[in-house]
C-alpha cells in the first residue's frame, strides 16, 4: 500500500506490543470482541483494546480508556485530552479502515511512560484508503511545519469555517490532536496493509493528580 | 415570557430558549455522532435566521457540554464565520476552568468582531 511515510521494519511486531507473559484480561460490557489487556512493569503500563468497527463502540472505548487513565492517577484535564486523542484516532480507523472481513477490527494500544503517553490505533486498509493515506501524510507534514500547533489549528479553523454548510468534511481531527492533545503524530503502513497511526503526548507537570 | 424547545440526538441535548431579545442555545451531554452537523446545523441556521429577522442575540452556551468530537466543531465555526460576515449578534459562552473547553473555545477568538457583534466569553 502506498504512499507510506515510514515502512514497517519488516516484522509484524509493533512498538510496545503486549507480551504473552503476565497479562491480565478483563472482558467488558458483555462484548465478545472488546477486551482489555493490561501489562504492568516498573517503567511502562499498557492497555490494549480490540474494537469492533461500529461507531457506537467509540463511546465504550472512551469510557474504558478514561477509567484506565484515571486509575493511573491522571487528572481530569489530562484524561479529557487523552480520550479525545483516542476517540479521534478510532473515528478515523472506523471511517477509513477495511472491514470487509468479519475478523478485521480496530486495535487500540495505550502505553503510559514516565513522561509520555503513546496512543496507537491499528486497522487494516485496502486500495480505497489511498486518498485518505495521502491526506493523512500531507496533514501530518503540514502540522509539523508549525512551531506552535495552535497556529495550525486556527488556520485550519479559518479554512474549514469558509466551506459550504452542507460540506461534510471536518478535517479538524488531526490538528486538534496536535493542538489540544499536545501530541506528535506519525503513521506507517505495514506490508500486510495494516495502518498504524500513533500519537505521542508529552505529559505536563499537572497531568497527574 | 419565553419559548423553549428541546432537541435530543443520541447523547447530545440542545435546549433553545427564545425571548423578546435573545435566543439561548444550551448544549448538554456529549456530541459523538459520525455526522453531528445533520442534527446541529438546522438548529443553528434557524436561530441565526431568527436573529437576523428579529434582531436577537444568539448565545451558544457550552458550559454544560462534556465532550464533542471534531466533526461537531465544524458547524459551530461555520455559523460563527457567517455571523462575522453578516449582521448577526452571537455570543459563545464556555467554562474557562474546564481545560478542554478553554483550549477549544478560546481559539474561536478569531471570529470575534471589534464591534462586539460576535463575542467569545469564558466564565
């Protein structure tokens, strides 16, 4: 699948993937497809969710993610910002993913580090995602061109506000992640046509209670 | 005496209160739909039209809103842009103490007009 900004280094193991040993599965909401895997080490804490590609699942993911982050001492403001990042990335995954096969799902992983929180959303894509991937690449590069994401955000708001009322396109999700979520975005498409979008949020001093 | 109408869509409620001088639209809950503009835009367009016809100030009160996705921001900023270019009087009210609201709504200062027709107020 092209274009891709950064190729998967040739193996299927993603950054921070959940290891088999010592994991703790927690089934939620009676869903057979959504589960949480927690791994705790002295340096890193992770949560993984497998999400059915239904819009209604997003709110459940927001609730589960918020609960997970609060359990690790994050403040209400930090939880709001991080769950916004998670929601926006999962929305994109559901909108542009390839879910023709019933086993295809969106996979969310949250890694809590000492200074950063990394959110990764992985979903299969097919040739119809070509335009989305080009726009994703262009938008991330465009955001990086600004020293302050606030400037990128206000510029995008100005542009979007002038579009016709009936125009469905928002185009604000990624720049909102950069500005409100204080996150650095990246993505790559693996050889197996799996899109991996990550947002690394740098924690502020008041992020934890 | 004022008139009040309540519009509910999924987790979002918009309560529209109209009196002789103003139209207040109070947002509560969460806006999480895939295409929230389908629900929001007609309500905002109607309020702006009445505002122009009867010279009433429209207040968009977000203080009770818990969350909105980025697709929700789109109809709001399109409304503000049209108000800025036209003659409508619009006030956006948000909760400054809630960080996500402060971050999102303070950025809407770009729509503020010098004559005070379009105001962005954090409280």
